[in-house]
């Protein structure tokens, strides 16, 4: 594709030869002639002088370089669009593999691709243009919108509800039983745990993507809900009765205890953990490995966690919150007047 065509598609400013051809996208360190790369992080700017790429996607105020540049404010989004244009993604023609098992009462929309050994249970409804790859299992009573893409070994449990354009990567489990157990009391074998039936469901909105081996439990009596536009990374655990707001990101190994409410446009970085029955406000950012034990107001950025004796932690926290005041008092005592 000529750079002029790519710039037009990206709505980017082109500086360089408009007739230059690029055929693929590559990392800036390994790119070769005929490829285009991008710089969105300033730490990679130094590679602009040594890269062999034919062109770079950069921000509008990036310094001039001998290499052709496509200048646009949102370089990361432009990179994604360039990948879509220059790289061929897998396509799945309509058809049902002879080994797929589909209940007679299931209703499947037009142009579905259903792969080998997929299982679709009774009273399932699936919209048009679904792609269901090998060994996907959909339990009875699930309701699924248009343009589902379910990769191999994804599981959608009974009565789950999914909107349109949902993507489930390999090994996703939607609607497994929540972690609910009640301790037995006397008379009887005290100390044992009795399973609390998980009678609720799991609901995903439109344009939700859940990545590999993530799990979203069903509610015990209500619904565990992930709203439209949210993205759930690998190995994330969403406990029963939780709500994840629109366009929020839950990064790898994040864990939400039951009945956590996450607002809109929240980012929980890798290995963030939350206590149950708390609310994280809209626009909150929690940095990696943060432990959230209380409600977080909208717009805050939070960090940190440390597991120590609880009473010691409470005393330490009280002192920590007074550190600025304590420092001022110490300075007043030791600094000359």
C-alpha cells in the first residue's frame, strides 16, 4: 500500500514520499524496508535514527527525520488501524462441522461458523454471523447476540446473556459457580462448609472482549455484569455479583471479590485485588499489585499494598496519613529560626 493511501485512511499528515510502498507493520527495532512502525512512548524515540523501517507513525510534534512519517495525535489507535489494513486476519466461512453437537431447540442465526466438537445446548439463542471454534461449549438457555467470536475451549454456562460483537479468547469461562459457602453450625459437624447454590447468571454487554483463561462467575441470586466496551485481560477473576462499568480495563491477574462495583472508564493494572462489597468510582486508575480494601472515589489514582498483622497495619496507616503533619512538626523543632 502506498503511504499516501495509508495516510488518507488514518487521517494522518504525511511527510515523505507519497508513492512509497509499505506492506506490513513491525516493531521499530526489527522493522525492515517496506515496513512501517510507530512510536507512542518517548523512550523509543531514539530508535528513529537507527530503524530500517520505511516509515513511522508518530505524534504531530515529533522531530523531523529522514524517514517518512505519518503524523497523528493518537499513534496507538493509528497503529491498530494500520495492522487491520496490512495484515490478513483469519476468516471463517459459514458452515457447521459434522462433529458439532447442536440441540434441536437451539436457534442459530445466519452465516454461522461452528467448528469441530462444539456443543450447543437446549434453548440456546445465537444471533447472526457467529464464529464458534472447536470445543466451545454453550450450556442450555444462553442468550447471545450477533457477531460472537468464541475461540477454542471457551465455555458459556447456562442462562448467560451476551450482547453483540463479544469476543471470548481461549479457555474463557462465563457463568461458573460463584465462590459461595456457608459454615455449618451445631448441631451437626461444625466447621464444615455448605455450598450456597449459585442461582444467578452472568451478563456481558456489546463489544466486550474477555481474554484467555479469564473467569466471570455467575451471581448467587442476581447477575454478574460486564457492561459494553469493557475489556478483560488474561487470568482475570470476577467474583459473583460484581459489576464492571462501560469501557473499563481489567489487566492480567486482577481479581474482584464478590459484589465489587467497578465504575466506567476504570483501569485496574496487573494483579490488582479488591475486597468484596466495595465501589470503585468512574475513571479510577489502580497501578499494578494495588490492594483495594475500601471504596475509591471517582477520578483517583491509587497504588500499593502490604500484608502485615492487621492491628499493626491499622496503627501504621493512622501514622502514614499524618506523615506530612509529623514532618512539619519535626522541621519546626530542628530547623534554626
